[in-house]
């Protein structure tokens, strides 16, 4: 991680409720990436030091490091992730229907294991809102220069026998925005 995160970000975030820190990180990254000066600062701070090209799913990646699903479920900070030098961003898990996830507390630290326990339960804005948000983002800023992966999940209230339709609907709504 960059010096800015090690010296400032991590110390500030670790004293907050972990779920609130997660949400604030997304808000802060989105705000920083909306300003050309701070977006360029991010690019300088997180410029990849080495090239480790990898071929995967028909794409050539500069290196094998990307953002896994769960961090930016609703694709709110795409330009920020791009500025940090990642090779790809995986949004989601996205479900067909909007859902709030599991009851709180659902994310907490386990310091003795140096771990973060995540029992969020696929909280997300739903495939329709996320599709509309991505459409607006691309119309305003263009497509990101890094591939966007989309992680699909089954809506909590969907019975198992209806799961194929649930996944198919989410896929149909988001396929145009995903690269993988």
C-alpha cells in the first residue's frame, strides 16, 4: 500500500466501526477521484512499480492485482480504483433486487487473527439501480480504462427454484457494462 494509506488512512480507519470505515472509504475515494488534482495525486501515489503482465479471460492485464467483489458493491468509485493502478475492478455481489443485507453488526475486526469478518449478506442497490448508475457514469466519464468484472448473487428473497431467473435477469441488466 502507499505511504498515504499507511501513515494516514489506516490509522484513521482502524479506530472507526469497520462497516462505517468501509463506507467512508468509498465516499472519500469517490470524492478524490472526482477532482482532477486529487485523482492525479492518487495516480502518482499508487503508480505500479513493476509490470507483471498476465493474460486472463481474453484480456492482458499489466499485473495480477485487482479489486475483489465486496469492496465497491455498487460501483460508486470506479475512477478512484482506476487511479490507484489496479488492473481490474470487480463490482458486486449484485443481486436482482435491492437488499439491505444481514442485521448489524455484520462486519467486525478480529485483531488477534489480523482479520476482518464479513457477514454483510449481499447488501447492494440491486441490478436495476446499479445498471442505471453505470450507464450515467459511462455517459459522463467514458468507460474505465481497466476491465470491470461483475459478481452476481441471488436475491435473498428469491426461492431456490427461481434462482436461474434471478441470475439471468441480473446478467441481462449488467452484461453490457461488464468486461468479464
